[in-house]
């Protein structure tokens, strides 16, 4: 099938690079502004995620083609923000010009990334999982820790939009979008009240059609995705699982789709929205403690929802020293530096222990009855969900329904990265689910996991070293990770199994919640939750190295 570049509002067409839509090519910096993108293109472009080399995460190898460079120049000339140079959809009624594929076509974009072939399948009208988008290094000026003196560690992390201070969390997220997006922000800030009064759907229907072309930079895109994902979940589940809808209105669906495409995220609420980008300090100079934190956007659930978001935030924050230990450990393996490796493993084990202590705070801040009867439904997706068996039609994007999984702790990159480093091998069924959840992570974070997988085996290195001290440190990491997963099982038992036995209606802030029957045996991400959690805990224990 031949694909073409169509300049919306103009009649010109030109062949797409490599036989696939140039605007849908996987290797993009979706948050870069046009001048930076053009400079990068002229200098040789950017390839997919970098390979681990001696002691560092190096620059990607150059890769560029004339058609791609020409397409970028053309986009710049017509004033289309390069923020959306990957969007491929049917013509959108946003009032702006853009990049589109012929209506209702399917495409397969192939690219060779980091030495291996992969296929990214997306389609207008396709009911599929999110598109896998390998990502190059961040655009200039977007590196985590920008403004500080860069160290080898910060350089290694910033290539994957990670921070020495915040890990996978978005550092100091924006809390307001530019003035043109005031209608979105007004609805988002009133969500709990609008849902409780059953007025959200009518407000969404009155919402103006806003173009996404005025969004600039990664931070604005993440806030837009956060806002639109929360509005979408409220719109879908306002009337509970008996009152779902089949179509997401155009003026919500189209911008949500465009922003999702720009970030490489699915058009649904994910862990990246719910936790990573959804926090602010009350006192800007105060500490990162629950008393000084609030979510930016909320849903029904009151203080329990606030606690659920912020305790999960603290788990992510506690993981930061362990995340920093990963490139340190890999560098030490390559340099045969036993002392540094031992220190990195100690740091990893300590961080996992701190994550468990943070997770225990869930008992102090979240009411099980409110979580089970009120909060869970708003995290539910429309894939493998009996309440929405046909999925959801995104009006203006596709005439066919699409299916996406709901928010899940399995969408956090932290444990995936630790599993990859420690060589944990889960069952085939659990691995399939975990890999599907990676599609809901920001692409740079997913690329970080993949880079760890290409590094030398830590477990094999420890085994071959014959060093008892390294073996003990490695086993402490495994034990700490298994203990964390046991803690998670205990929390899920209390908040789902025990809460189910006591289930009734729960009311918070005027919204009366009924426990969702479709989620009785499953997590919000779609897993058979207890068998899944026990399986991954047991296979973690199997990773211990015997003396």
C-alpha cells in the first residue's frame, strides 16, 4: 500500500519516506520545537534508543534520509508545530493544518532500532494496543536536571528523560495550560463535583473544539494528556458500569488522540498520568511529603483518592536511588569494578526496602471501602472489560472502536527495570501481561528497560565472579524485591478481597459508588490480579543465587 503526505487544506501530496507515513515514523522527538528539530535533521538526525557501551549510555548513531529532512522543512514552512510531526489520523476538524494519512487506511511502519527489527502497527480504525514508539535522546533543553552541571550519571539518565532527583517522576509538572485551553482546565478542576452532580457529560458536550497546535514542549503536552485523560475517565464512568457510552465526543477524542500520538502514550488514563505527572507542592520550597503535596487533577474519592495518588508518588520517589544504581552497576560490570558493583547493589536493596515502607503508608491514607466502591471504576479501561465489551469509538479519529487497558501499577517502569537488571524471569502468561503494560509507559522509559536488557547479565557476572560478598548483595536485592511484592499482595488483599466481602455502596463528596462487578476478579489493568501478583512474587524468589 502506498502512503502519502497530505498537507491539510492543500492539495499537494508527496511520497512518505521509506514507503510509510513520514509523520508516523517511530524515531521522533515529539516534544522538540521546529528549529531544534531542523538543526538535528541537518546534523544527521536521530536514531532509535541508544545501545549501552563502555560505562555509559552513549549518543545514538546518526541516521537521516532526504525525504524525512524535506518533510520536516515543509512542516516548518507551513507553520505546523513539530510537536505533532508523528500524528497520523483522519483529517481533523481542529481548524489547523497537519499531517494525515488517507482516511481509514491501515499502516505498518517498520524501522531498524538498536540493531534489531521491530514492527509498529497502528491504524485509523484499528482496535489495537498502543503503538510502540522507540525514542531517541531528548531534544535540546529538555534533559532532566537541565541547568545543572552534567555528570556521567545524569547524562546516562537524562537520555531517557530520567532525573537524579525524581527518577521516572516528571520534575515539577506544570499545573496550568496556556489561556486558550482554559475550557479544559475549568472542567478538569471541577471533575469531582461535575461527576457527583451528573453534569460532566453535558459540560463536555458544550466544550469547544480546541486545536492542539498551540501546545509547546513536553511539559504542556503531559499536562494536556493528564487533563484530557481524567476528563475522559469521568465522562465514561460518570453513571457507573451500567451507564457507559460507546462514543467519545469529537471535541474530546480528537485532541486527546493528537496529544497521545505526540507523546507516544495511549489515549486513556495511565500510571504516567495518574501519578508521574499529577503532583504539585503546596509550598514550592517545602519537602516532598504528603502534607506538602496535592494532585493537580482529581476524581471522586476525596482524601482516599488523594492518598492513593500521593502514596504511589512516594513509592516512585523512594525508588530513585535504585534507579541511579542501575547505570552504576552496568558500568561496574563492564569495568570489572567489584567495589562499585557492591555499592550499587547495596543502594538498590536499600531503595527497594524504602519503597516497601512507603507503600505501607497506604493503610494510613486510603479507606478500603472508598477505594473498592468509588476509586477503582475510574481507573478501568475498555479492553477485556465486560462493561464495555466492544471498546470505545474515538469520534473524529476512527469509525471503529478501540480497546485500551486501564491504569495499573504494572505500568510503572520501576519494577520492570529492576527485574531486567536482576535477570528475573516470570512465567509466560505474566511476562505477556507485563510486556503489554510497557506499551502504556512513556517511550523513553520503555527504552530504558530495553537498554538494560541489552547490557551484560548482572546475575551471570555475579555467578562467574565467585565473590561471596557480591552474591550476598545480589541476594539482598532479590529478597527485598520479593518482600515488596508480598507487601503489595497484602495491600491488594485488604483493598480488594476483604473490601469485596464487606462491599456496599460508598459515598464520597456526593458521588455514590457501587462496586464494579466487572472488576471483581481482575485488576484495573485487566490481569487476574491475585494469581498474577503471587506468580511474579514467586518467580522473583526463584532468582536467588544459592551458595
